[in-house]
């Protein structure tokens, strides 16, 4: 064990709610786009996740809660029996390797294309505000489509999609679920006044814009119990569609976090800065102050190395750290960090699509 590792408890067991974790290092959800058009996991995915079971907690890659929730080709789903059976292969493999894994429940909202939506329909969103950028379909990259605003009476159906996905995650053998309210996808689109121009009870005031995330969290907690539910937030990340932040990040996300405390969640998973990018935040935003409002365990994520994780853990600013890209090419990342082994950096072309190459063929440090 390195001197760095000796001066931290990041490698020690911890309990987040009912999740008994072998260490405080999590694998962040990393989209790999290897699931085919039906979004069904198979033995290849089981091998991939089992190889990374040394993480204290694996947050499986963002998983579509419905056909409507899909925004990229070849991403996994959890809305039908075949997908559930596929995920059961994954969770069984992870558990056999001694790991813990939760499902991240995902609806992309406006960041989609009519080519990916059932019957070629428009993507749904809080408001008819088009995102920037392209998304990936079976025919390659295409511009994202103009969304339509959800009607008020459609909102219970969205909540029901999350509820069914949570039930399916339990059937699939996951250890818990993470509500994906980050990265400018559907729930985050409702939170931000840049994308939410509604005038009903889901728009306008901060209380109204945070309502859907809280209602979804409550529905999922009712399935799993609060001690096996986490949530992911990214207050300033522009991720999907170069989405502007809310006009008052501290007030909006501060209100949300304080309201989330009533659920006594297993953890809050926070993107500190721009997802996969800079840790710099806009003037007037203090992410550590937002973190301080949350009563439960806190997982910090974004551009961490071991030294930064140790420093922030020592200062009491994180309870655990999540790594994403480093887990792609270092399946034994926890041991590499613990013992000071060199880290392998994956080329970006290995991130998305394909088969075993660049996915399950990364060697461990001992190999």
C-alpha cells in the first residue's frame, strides 16, 4: 500500500444506507453504447461489470426507463422482461465477484431524435426548447429533434415509467437504484429555468420546478426504501445539448437538496463542475456549500485523481469518490490506486460502440 493510501480511509469499508460497501471508491455511470437496438445486456456486459467489482459501488451506466426515454442508439433499457433478464446476468456476475451494483434510471427528455422515438414521435420535454448538438442513431449522428412540451396530465405517466423501472431493477437483482436528475436530461431540464418555461405546477417557481424530481424520488423510494436509493445531480454541467445552468443555481439546487433530506437517501452523487470536463464553476456558485446542505453520504465526481480525493476526504468534503473514465481501461482501479500501480488511459475511440475490444480486454496490473 502506498503512503497516500495509508493516510486515507477511502479503501476502508463503509455503509451508505443499507449498502455495505467494501471501500469508498465508486464506479461512475459510463455510457458505452454496446447494447444493440433492443438495449438488452448479455454475457459480454456481465463480464465487463464483474471485472470492475472491486469498486465499493458500481453505478451501472445510464439505463433508459422507457422507449420514450431513449436518446442514443445502443444504450441499455430496463422497461421489458428481456432487458430485466439481461441485467440479471450482470448483477449475478457482479455479486459472484463480491461487488455491489445499482441501476441508474434515465430519461433523456429533449435530447433525442425522432429516429429513436416510438413511431417517430417528437421527444418530450418540460418545454418546447430545442437542444443543441447531435445524437447517435443506427444511421450515424443526426441533429437532435425539436421536442414537444409534456401536457400536465402526462406527468403522472412519466412518474409511472420511473416506478416501473425501479420495480424492474429490483427484479433484475440490483442492490439499489440511482435517480438520474443530472446532466441536462429530463429531470434536470425541469429543474433549470433555462429549459423549463412552464406555467403549471411544474414550472415557474423553484418549488414547482423541483417538484418532478421530488415526486420521482418519492415513487422510487416507495419501491426500494430510502436506504437503497441515491440521486445524481449536476448543478452546472451543460452536458446534454449545451444546456445553460439555472439562473439561480444556489437557490434552486439548495431548495431541492433540502427537500431531498426528508427521504434519508442512501447517498447523493454530485458532478462537481462540467461532466467529464472542468471542475471550474460559474461565479456565485459554491458546490461545497450545496454539499453541506445534504444530510446523508456524499459521493464526489468529476476529474478526480487519488490525491484530490484524499485531500477532499480529509477535509470532510466527500464521503466517497466516483471515477468514470479511469474504470474503462483499469478494471482493477481500486487496487491500482491502493498500491500505486500505473494507470492505463483509454483512447476515446474505445469509449462507444463495438464489442469486446476496448471493453473487456483491458489487463489488470498483475497480469
